[in-house]
């Protein structure tokens, strides 16, 4: 039983909290249900473990956007945001702040379950090269990625904050250095579903990863846009079993 994944549900609607708690527990998850986002931040900062957070946008006090922003300053736990607004901008803003996925209300709990399972599968995926000989540390453009701890450091050794979606996209690029990745491929590999017409979310993910890496969006030199084709990571890649930074 202790191997069950821990899900935290944050929603001010008691009926939704109770519904999701029952449904997810029946599907072999452990669930903690909270009414306010501030309680989530406090819980995680106190050391509560979580494998994924389901976070409503419309919350009393700090809204889901603000809570997601605060969360990303100290945690990479995957986040699925719930929105009652069908406006695409709500979803884009959530993704820009570090959410891994979104779901519009009203929703079928089975779809939420499918999204949760898909994200958890991706977060447990193999290191970027996907080969048996893959090594723990990947170095590129002055950065070092520890694939065991999912931790990225810059040239000075400072930790670069990555969400689960950021990490998945980065490892996709590192596994295919120099190869042009289409938006369709990126959507399929990082989101688990097709990239719909006019869907901006792949572009938002790439833009956010560029920000994390300090790559100028107007004149990117690391992740370049290939017009009409997609994106390409233009860096050499070195892999090692040893870190360049002291333990």
C-alpha cells in the first residue's frame, strides 16, 4: 500500500474534493484534499511528499496561478490545473507559470485519471538517450543535468528551477541533439496527445524552457526555431557518470 502514488487535490468546492478523493483512492492513489492553495505551499514546505498536484485556478485567497508560481520556486512536482474558464489564455498562463497540463471544468474524472497517469509515466521515463548505456550526467552549453535527481545546474553550479514539463521537454531535446523536432512530435512526446490546430501550448513550453536556459527568445542560439518545421537544440552533448560539481 505504501507504494501508492500521492496526489494532492486543491479545490474550494467540497463536492469536487470528495468526488476526486473517492475516485482516485478507488484507483489506487493516496489522496490529500485541501481547500486553499496556501495550505498546499505550507504542507510541501514542511516536507510532505507528493507525486502530483491537481490545482484549481479559482481559489479563495491566492488563486491557482499565484500558488503555481510560488510552488515553482522550490518544487518540481507535476501540476494539473483545473479551470472553469474556456478562454485559452487561462491555460496558456498556467503553462507559462510551470503547470504540466490543464483540464477545463466540468470534466470527466476518467479523463483526469488518464492525464494523471500519463504525466506520472513521463516523469518516470528513462534518461534522455534512451539507451542502456545512458549515463547519469548530461552536459550542454554550460549546463549539467543530473538525470537521477532531475536537477539542472548552470555553469556556476546554481540550480535552475524546472517544472516536470520543462524537464520532459529538455530531455526530449537532449535525446535528439541537432535533430529538428516538429510541434506534433513534441506534443505527442510531452503531452501524450495530438497538437490541435491553433494550439499554442508547444510554443509556450519551448518559450518557457528558453527562459530557464537564458536563451533570448528574440535571437535564440540554443533552441532555434526552424520555420515551418519545428525546433532544434544546437549544442554538443557530453555524458558522464561523474558530476563536475562537488558533492
